[in-house]
C-alpha cells in the first residue's frame, strides 16, 4: 500500500530564506507527483505536477524535483515571503483511476 | 478557471440527523471526489465517482453514501450523523484525460460540526 510522508511537519523561517520541503513515498510505481498549497480553513490549490517520466517542474519561485527510484520529491521555495505561509501537501497518483494519496503536509510560516 | 463549489462553508447538525453535502463543478470533469481532513490524519478519501451514477469506495466509506445523478454534481450523504464525523469535508474534481497529467481541483471545504 502506497504511503506518503512529509518532513518536517512544521517549519518557521525568516523572510528571504530559500527552503526545501521533503516528501517521500513507498511505492515507486507512480503516474505523477503533485504539490498543493492549502491556506487555513480553505481548499487545496495545485502548485506543480511532475509526471513520472519527468525529473522536475518549475513555476516562478517554486521548483519541484522527483526521484522515483529513491521515492523522494522536494519542493524548493526561493526567496520566501510572508505570503508563502501555508500548508504544503504532496500527493502521489499511483493508480489508473485518478486517485491521489496525500502526505500529511508541512505547515510553513515565513516571518517578516 | 475551474470552479468547484460546495453548498455550505460551515454546518452544525445534531447526532442522528441525515446530512447532505453538495458539490458542483463547472468544467465538465469526469471524476469527482469526497475527502475528509482531520488534524494528524491528513486527507482521506471517502468516495469517488468516475462517471454519472458510478461510484467507488475510498479508504473510509463507512457511515457515508454518495449520489451522482448529473455529471456536474456529487453529493455526500451522512445517513445518521455521529460526533466522530465532525470534520472538514473537501470536494474535488478532475478531467481524467491522462493518468500522468490529471490533477484535482478542490472546493473551499465544508466545516461540519455534529453535536
């Protein structure tokens, strides 16, 4: 059974720092890996999707990498801002039904 | 932009009541999903639907049922609400063109409290 783990559970950094969020998964037979953002009390917003054949994706200050063989993904946030404060979830698409398996998330606080 | 709406942001119900949570998407998506989110447990899939009138159990279907009579609408039903069903409920939809590129679009969530 696929399991997704995110470390750390919480992170607090000063504004301007570059930071890395980690995600690991137990079964390398995946279709894709996705990173979502969730603001308090809100739904999830898709940030980046990496297909299983890809190694990384970039969007603005965000860069996500995927290493299927080791079962790891990282989300790199450059020059963090207070507006980046949120919970970041990674999810793995590992079946052919469109279902996602989510990690428990990393809650990020960026202090001004 | 894809829009997924949920009928209520906050809902308070009593134990034993029958509860309906409604979700509507406006992008002709094939797949729709219901999750619940609890602190320390993350998002857990309750049910999903891959076509009208089609449904499949997720990881925690007990105590819930669903209905999809029209493509754009997916309803979650709590047959007899219990206090352990107090949670944040999130609906999502996806187009399902390809297994490798499919992503889910989420509604704003319904915070349900069962007293």
